[in-house]
């Protein structure tokens, strides 16, 4: 029990209460008490309340910011959690004051020294109690009636969809070769197609937030499922692929005799025009679960999940050789099935009427690919080789954007930009000796999207 005269304790309470309450009606401005070390020195966030203990003031500032954000959005769960944080700091101050009482020196000199020193724990406790009262009064004025009218629910559900457009940088696909006359030195992959594809994507998803379930101190549990379909198209035209006196090599899918070698004959083996076209399609299904945590004004949610993606690539590279009155065409189809365990995070910063968000994910992609590579040549039966390959790769995505609407709004609109990286794009190698082989290379791209979300 403190031995300070009641008048001193009353003044301490009145000072703290007035400091907090005055801050409710005027712009927050911390008092400069540096001239008197006996006074509290550390401001609590944007309020005018001040504490003696710097670490306590830092933690209280975080809870105060969360409470003000919760009041802005009338978020009862977030407000209660923030107030509980301030109550913990108040209890910590009570323990500090009690410890001071316990260590009271029983000697007369010790009691005189003890009685004339500040009970900083008690001062902080009074200030924190007054701050909670002020925040509760603000909540009651602004939100109590609205929350009372709102339907009582322990869970929320959302459904949404998005459209995205962007560019993908796809791996180089290579064709044809030259063979020098005399030395027979071969140069393969002389026709290189560097793909930059226009991509479009659409998605549908649903999620649930179970706020009455908490793990590791989280603000409930979140779970979601979704479907994404992405398509990309690329086309290129190459003019005058000229062997310049060398033989033109058109490697066959089965190697050896399945290909063709055309002599120059004065330049007759010139490929006057070659066209490349490719279509990519990705159908992806995913399920994720996460734990949202309140971190002051931010909400941080780590999540994990799994995705299944079916990727189909069809491509055609065709050319004309007027000198021999011949045409050729490579037609390739590859289907890749991918299972992807994934981990990631979302971070959201709420403001009145809108929020900013960012996040990222990493995935381990287990790929199973199969398909065929076919060569057509004028007057000759087609030759075709099967393609098959298994591989494990890494993928990732990063995003950032803005959402218009409060957390409890029934409808929200979002604009996002995202970067995507994958390492499982099929690439076929043709060496003229062995059958065509299948491998994987990386691709990346940037997409912009618009998204609508409905809350139930």
C-alpha cells in the first residue's frame, strides 16, 4: 500500500486524466517534460498521455494505434483486443508499484527517502486507466449503436473474382541448323524465337474467417479456395534464314534419318519465311489456410496451402523453302501437371475507407510432363516422337495493391500489380542425332489486375 499522501495521489490521477481527455478534443501534442525528470517523459503514440517507462510507452503506443484504427472502422474485435493490450500494460504498472512497496526500507531514513520518490508505476497505471476510459468513450460515441444494430456473427465469408492482363517473358525456343561444306561442322539452333507473350487471367475464389478460433494468439483462422485460368499467346515471323553456302539442317523428332539436309545449290536452301505461334494455358486450383495477426495498424497473415496446375503448351514453327518447292512444320504439344505446396504471407494496412496490401509466396513445384514433337515435310510422311519428363522446380509471386472499402464493407474493389516467376516452362531440344528431348526453363512476368470482393 502506497504511503504517499492522498492529495499527491489525487493530483497524479487528475493530471493523467486531464492529459488524456484534453487530447480527445485537441490535436495530439506530446508535452515536453525534459526540464523535470520526475515527470513522465515518453508519449503514448499520437495521444497526449505520457508514461515514465519507455518500453511500456512503446507497447502502449502500438495498442493505442490499433484501438484508433478499430474505432475508425467500428471493428469491435480489434478494439477489444487493443484495449486488452492496454489493460496488460496497466497490470504491469501495478506490479511495478507493488514491487516498490515490497522493497520499502523499514528504517526511518529509508521510509523518508521512499516517501519522497515518485511512484512511477502508480503514475503509469493511472495514466493508462484514463487512456482506456477515453478510448472507450470514443468507441461508445461513434460505434456502440452501429455495432448493436449489426448482426451478431462469429464468422465471415467472402467471394470474389478478378481479371488480369500483362506480359510474360517466356524461354527461347530454337530450331534448324547449318552444316559447313567440307568440315561438316554443324551449328544447331540457328533460328531462335524469343517469346514475349501477352497474358490474360481470370479467377474466382471464396474464403472464410473464423474469428472465434484462435491459434498462437491470432485473430481467428482464415481459409480459402480458388480457381485461376491464365492464357498467353506469342507469335513471331523470321525472314530469310540463309545458310550462306552451308547445308540447311531440319532435325527430325526421332533423330537421324527422320530429319532433312538440303544442299545450298546456289542458295536454293534459303528459308524465305518462317512463322512461329504458341499458345499457353494454365488451369490452377488451390486451397490455403492462414492465421491473421494484429500488429498495430497492420494485419499480418502467414499462410500455407497447396495448388494443382494443368499447363498446356501448343506451338508451331513452319517455314517455306521456295528453291526446293518445299515447306516444313514442327508441331509440338506438351501437357504439364504440377503439384505445388506453398507458403506465403499477406500484409494489410487499414486507413479510413481504403487499405494498402502486399504479400508474396514461394512454391515447390513437382512437375510431370508429357506430349509429342512432330515434323511435317512436303511429300514425306510425318515423323513424331513422344516427350516425357519429370522435374522439381521453384516458383514465386509477389504483389502489392490498394483496396477501396472498409474491412466490414459488403463490397470492395482492389487494384493490384504482381510479379510472377516459374521454372517449369517446357522447352524441346533437337540435335539431329537423338530423339527430341524435353526440359524446363524459367519465365517471369508482370500482371495488373482488378478484383471485386463480396462479403457475407
